[in-house]
C-alpha cells in the first residue's frame, strides 16, 4: 500500500499562492486516481481536485481556474498549485488515493 505525505502548507495573504506536494510510496500509486480534499472548521470534507492515471482532471467549482492539480508518476508525487487564494480557501488539505488512503493533512490559512 502507499503512504502519502503532504508538504507546502502555511499562512498566506489573500491573493497569494501556495503549492502543495504529496509524496507517495508503493506500487499502487501509478495505478490509482489521486486527489486533494479539504476540510474547513465546522464543514464537511470536500473534494478540491482529482487526477487520473492518464492525467484527466476534475475540480470543484469553487477552485476552478485558480487551482491546478498535476502528477509526476516517475516521482510518485502529486501537486496542487493554488493561486489567487481567498480566505474561504482556509482549511486542512488532505492528499487522497482512491484505494482509501489519506495523508496526514496540512493547514492552509489565507488571511485578508
């Protein structure tokens, strides 16, 4: 099975950018759809972006045009480039594999 470790979170001002990385291990990675989810205080966890083995992507309407998900199968890594960040993007972000595995989560805080 894979292990997922996120990095790149932190505090940023509204309008700024961050790039999240999720490093994976295990042979399942290259056969799996991967995604980024987020959970804000008092809210349900929601899908932010998803990417298939072949690179097909899907985005939540709230981030479409601002966020970009990508993957490098050779490096067993997926990324989430987040631009034009808004305070409502503040949440804990989780890397996910379709097998049901999750990363530990990292905090993203956007101040206004």
